[in-house]
């Protein structure tokens, strides 16, 4: 498994092991998940299957 030393979103040093495994600090991980939730809701509301969503 990869171990990151800096957050892949903001570049700050990662301190705890879970963050190092994910590659994101806790705040950035929460923000990233919130952004994904919003995008998924928009896709569902538009009637587009999530697997067809453009990245």
C-alpha cells in the first residue's frame, strides 16, 4: 500500500497513519467527499447514470 507524506489536495504534511494511507488530511478528505456527494446528486437529478458521468 502507498504511504503519502503530503496531502494530495493542499500539500500540507500528513501526520496520522490513516491520512497517510488515504493521501489526504482529514479536512481535505471531508471536503473531497462533500464535493463528490454534491456531484453525485447533480448527476442523479439530471437523470444521468453515475457510471456514465464524465470525469
